[in-house]
């Protein structure tokens, strides 16, 4: 191909221009693409991160506002809530625009974040409504649910941040890819330029004419290269700016995380000390500061510790002294004073003190930050001092400190309110306890007064000043049945009394005079028929009741004293006087008459003897009457002494029946199921019971000639029945039969004498023996009296230890002490029981006897020991005399008889018992003072005791006895 120089130059120029155009266009496209991708990072990724950060801040502001409003009910806290709510709406709208470009972001927002935000919004709205409705306790109880939802949102927020970071990373990767594409394009353009240059050099060698144009092209290319370098520097500057933006976002995220973490420390504490111990150290840790001091006015605390309103107190200190200097407790100065006056944070940089410098030699100064603390009225009540030992000032830390200090101030105020409410609650609880105690005391006093009024035997009625019945105790209800008149006028009750008892008209008039003021008190005695128809004798005391201070009449008190029993006693006294007069005068008249005849007349010896016999019988009659009076008086006063011992009831009845033979015309027929029926009682008093019952049977069956006495054992109880076939007892007399001085009064009984004391004495004696007495009677047929007593089982003492002791507690103690010997132990209360038990022994003799001297029965311990020693089989039984008395004169202990004076220890008793049981000798002996030896031996042999030998020792004689059992033993 033939090319001219001009054509070559034109082609060269065209190629150069084309190359330059290509390079310019490629550079423009690369830079445009790079700019677009970088703008994408700046306009999408970074704003997304900012908006995401704002979301958590908006919700935190809403939560703080709701918590502040819940604690203080101050509507101003809702301004923070509304601002956060408005800003949240804006941020969500901003995010909605980016959701259209990023499907993953849209899915995350619609599926997770937006529903959670809506739940948080609903929760906050509900909390506000509850607080406004006065349900603060319910709102406080739901606060944990809000915290859980907020924690859930923070987790979703982290997912959002992760998604935004992913979008930013992809944008950044696209930008970097665009940069690589630009470099490839430039590289390709450079390579082409090099090729063209080489081609141009060849062309230039062939065409020198194109040299000038080529130089111009080279200058143009150099200019374009410089332009590209400038563009590259601009891109690098943009990258640095984006890195700074990312760093700011990271710093802001750390601040938000610190705020969120610190807010968690501000909740959940019940006590102020717990709150401060958790919040202030956490604040110092979050801000990386060194010391903190919390100072509050004493007057602002829930419980003031000082009367002066200008005194101050350290609530918490770390890195500072725990107590304020005395000069500062009542007056502050410097930056602390400025906080109270300016109501704004104060910063002060100062040199370290010597004490502080000792630990921070590398640091020369400290930055003190004073933050005011406000109450509900926005008055400063104290300050929070935060100190850091610094080398340089950090504005970001100071900004964060102000935010956290503000959060602390709100939480501290809320905690103060809670502390105040808690103290008020404690005080209310204490007051409530005091009120309850006072109420209980008042109720106790009321119950005590009511119990006193109800326990009195008098009927009481309280009437107010207007005459209306206010109170009546149960005794008054028994009198008049006035339950339905409580709260009604006394006049209505008076009309009822007038209708039922017309004789009480004068009493009613006197009471009305008391109401009208003509009388101050009145006392009346009257009788009336109660609602049940019984005649009652009543004494009425009526008086005015007034206040102690005002002396005003508050009402009237009526006291009704039932005198029915007194009237009955008076009647009985009159009857008693009549009876006694008759019973005493009749025998006295006989005695005086016959004595007078004997004194003033000469009588034959047979008549004198007859008259003397009559005088004797009347004297016996008088003696019996007087003895009955005295016996009953002793029994009723509890002064009667009973000697309890086993009694064979059948033998006792036969003995009394023998005494009645020849004294009356009746025949006594005894019916006993067993010859030996034992009971436990006083022998003399049982004879008196039988005598009185037989006497009654004889007197009230004058037409009969027989009285039956039956002794049976029914269900472990001994029954003694005395049956007559006489007049019988009327129905109206049965409930009074055992009343003293009472006698059945009718024409058939007028000629029957008596004082009416016999059955009363029988009842007293049987009650003292824990027995019972009943009767059945039929008019014209006869009467049967039945006495019920517990049966006495004779104990078996074969081979046992016998304890004769009337003190049950001491006997039990001895039984416990000797229980280790593994020997049967029998406790008896009287010598009679011991003697009876000895006579019932069938095989083995007692192992040991512990004998008290004074026992329940008539006999004593010496009597039992005499019976024991006289028995040929038991004379070797060891004996311990247990008594509080001194040993008798000329008493000497024997080998198997020891004298122990009370009180003694159980240990000593057990030792003596073991010695007596283990040291029996082969021979039994009696010790007597020096006297007639033959007389003693004869006496012993007469009682079946054989003497094997006699020895003398100083002033005593020792009689060795023969054993009848084949085994010798020692006996005192």
C-alpha cells in the first residue's frame, strides 16, 4: 500500500486523536463508575448505619421516658418519649426507602424488626395507660416484660447491623471492582498508547513532518495523565473521608452500647445502697474514670438525719473520703456551689493532690466533672462528681459522661422516690401493726369486760339517757327473756312486766322516778314468776351512770340479784330451827321429866332402872343428833379425815346388822354373791353409811317387817342395795332427798322423827370415796337405795418388792430407781393392804419391803412389820424403814432391817437394796433389849417361831431362829 507522508501524518493524527479519545472516554467511564460506586457506599451504606443506630437510641429514649413517668408520674418525661416516638417514625420511613433496593433488608425489617418495634410501642403505651390509671404496681410488675422485649430488639438490631455491614461490604467491593476496572482500562489504554507510540516512532522515522504534531500529542497526553493523577488523589481523599465516617459510626455504636449496658445497671435494685453499689462503679468503668463522689442534701433524703436543711451527706464515694470535712457538712463552695446555683454541669481541671500523685506519678492534673441531681421541681438536691486523672482532654468521653450522668440522675431520682415510698410503706406497716395491736387490746378489754359482766351471778341491764336498753347479760335473759327488747325503750319492758306480774307496779313506778330525775338510786326487793313459771326472789339496785370528767348522765345501770337460793336457805334455816327445837326439846323434856321424878319421888328399884334406861336412850339420841351436825359440818368444810384401807363389805354389813338386832322389829336379810367382796374405804364411815340407810329403811317402812341388803359385783363395780317395803318417796321430793335438813312432809310421815341429815351425810361420804348413790321408789311399794363403789383387787406380791408409801410421786420414783433389778414391784398405800396381801401369798415370800411409817389406813408401818415378822414363812424378808421421823428410842438396825430417813438419794436406796438382797445370811435373828430371856422365848414359840440359839451382846440379846422353809435367811 503506497502512503504519502501527508496521508501518514493524517493517519497518525487520526490514530493519536482516536487513542486520546479512547483513553479519555475510558478514564471518564472508569472514574464515573468509581464515583458511582463510592457514592453508593456513602449515600446508602453509611446512612443506613446511622439510621440503624438511631433506631436503638429512639427506643431507649422512649423506654427512659416511660420509666421516668412510671416512677414519678411527671408528664415531662413523656416529652422524651414523644420525641423518641417521632424520631423513630422518621427513621423507619428512611429505612423504608432503602428496603426497596435491598430485598434482604426488606425481609428482615418486615419479618422481625417492625413487629418487635410495634410490640414495644404497644407495651410502652400500655405502661403509660396503667400509670395514668393509678396502677403503678401493675406497671412495675410488667417492667421485666419490657426489658425482655428490649433485649430481644437489641438482638434483632444486631442482625440489622450485620445486614447493613453486609450491604456496605458489597458496596465497597463494587467500588473496589470499579477501581480495578478503571486501572485495567487505563492499563489497556497505556498499552495501546505504547503500541501507538512505537508505531508512531516508526512512522516518525519515516515521516519527520509529523514530529511537531506528535510532540503536541505527547504534551496533550501528559496533561491527560496529570488529570488522571489528580482524579486518583481525589478518590483516595474520598476513601479517607469514608474511613473517618466509619470510625465515627463505630464510636457512636460503642457509645450506644455503653449507654444500653449502663441502663441495665440502673434497674433491678430495691435498696439505695444496692443501687449505688451497682450504678456508680459501672459508670466509672464505662467512662474509664478514676473516682466518684455522690453528695446530697440531708433534707432531700427519705429519712433526714439532720434537722438543718443546709447540711450535706456523702451517699457514696469511691476514690474519695467517705465523710465530708466538718467545715463542708453545712456549707459548700467552689464548683460544688456553682452546681447548686447554676443548675448545670460544671467542669474543673486541677492539679493532683499529693495523695493522688502518689499513685499517678505520670499524671499531672485531674478533670473534675460536677453533674447536678434534680428533684420533681427541678431543684438541685445534690451533685455527682466524676474525676479522671488525665494527660489530654477527650471530648467524646465528656459527651458520653454527660449522657450517662443524665441517665444516672433520672434513675437516682426514681430510686429516691422508691426509697421514700418503701419507707412510707414500712411506716404504714408499723402503724398498721400498732393499730392492729391496739385493736386487739381494745377487743381484749371489751371481751374481758363482757366476760366479767357475763360471768357475774347478777343480771345487768344498761339503759341510755333516753331510756333505751343497750345491753343485758345472759343472767338477765334468764330472768326476763329480754333479748327482743335490746334497742327498745324500757317502757315497753315495763308494760310487759306489768302484764305478767301486776304486783311489780310500785317497782316500775320507782324506776320511772329514776328516769324522771326524782330519784338518784333505788333499791327494791320483790318476787315474780319468770317466763318458765318459777317463782324468783330478786333484789334490784338501780343507779345513774355518768362520765368521770363531764359528770353528765350517760344512762342507768340496773343490777338484778337473784335471792331465790337465799330465800330457800332462810326457809331451810327456819325449818332447821323448828326441827332442832323439836328434836332437842323432846329428849330433853323426857330427861328433865324423869330426872325430876327421880329427884323428888321415892320409886321402886325396878322403876328407877326403867327411868334411868329411858334417860340413857334420850341422851344417846341427843349425842347422835349432835354428832350428825358436827360430821356434816366437817364434811362440807373439807376437814373430815378418811382412813382408806381394804374393807370386806359383806363382813361389814353383817357387823352392822348384828348391832341392830333387838333395836327394832325388822329382820335384815343379807344377799351376797361372795363372802369376800373388797372395796377401799374408811371403815367407820362405811358403817355410818350402812347405819343411816338401814335407819331410813326402818323408819319409812313401819308396816313392814323386813329389809333386804344385797351386795353384787356388776361390771367391775360393787353395788350395795338397801331395799325397804314401806311408804315410798313422792315425785316432788326426789330431787331434794339428799338436801340437808330436808324431810318428806305429809300426813303419813308426821309421826316419823329425824333431822333430815342422814342421807346428806351418806351422800358426802360416798362422794369422798368417788362412789355414787341412786334410788328408785314407788309410792306404797317401797324404796331401794343403791351405792356404787369401785372393786378392790387384792394385789399379788409373791416374789416381789413391796413399797408401802402413801406419797404416789415418791413411790413412782422408787419404782423407776429399782426397775434395773428386774424384780416385780408392787406399790401399796396402807398397812392394811400390805397385811391383806401377805395373807394372800401362795408360794414365794416377798423379796424386800420398803415401808413408810405413816400410811393412809388406821394402822402404820410398824404394824405391818410386826405382822411380817410374826409370819413363820416371811420372817426372813429384808425391810427398809423409809420415814421422815427420827428413829424410836432403843431402836437398833438389824442385819436385814435398815432405817433410812427422808429425804435420801435414789442412788443410796439402790445400794442399800442391793446389799440387803445379796447379803442374806443363813440364820434369822431377833434383837431385844436385855430382859426376861425365858419370857421372850416362850412368846416367840407361842407365835410359831422356833429359837435355835441365844447370844448376848452388851445391852441386847440376839435370838437365832430356825428356818421353816429349809433355806435359812436373815430377818430383823
